[in-house]
C-alpha cells in the first residue's frame, strides 16, 4: 500500500514524463500497461489538451484542482475539483485545461493505452 496525503499529492514523487506540450505526468504507480493499476497525476497548462486517445481497459479521471474539460464526439463537459469522469474501455476522448487556468487530475487505468486517434 502507498498512501499520499492530499496536501502532498501535487508534489508526490514518481516517474515524471512530459506527455505533450503543456501536459506533465507523474506516474505514482506504473505505467505497467498491463492488468495492474497505472496511477498518475497530470498537470495541464491553461489551454493545453491531449490528442484524441483511448485506454483499452478504460480510465478514471479524478479532478484535483483547477478547471478543465473532457470531450467525447464533440460533446464537451466542464470539470473541476472533486469531479470524477469514467471513460469506458476503447472510448476515444480528449481532455484539457480551460483557457484561463491550469488543471490537475489523477488518471487511473489498466491495460495498454490506445494512443492517439489516427483518423
């Protein structure tokens, strides 16, 4: 078991990756991309977003601070601290920060990551 107190979450140690311009990811566990949990804290700069992508076994997004959005098939939902988003397996989606503020969220997934949509 690993416990990370809320006040330390955004400064937790882990494997750091610059996922894309304006997106920083610190893996708190993983990424194993198998049946084990991959858990990371994602920091998104104002106006930055992911490309459309999927997770083969789904993803849970827990909003920690700031304001962002999750978009599926052109429908955009605004999310903020305390909100939870469940993305089913194989569902291509985009998530990012609002234009005027950063957004931090936990990402929890298992399985391989589908990568960016090519169409």
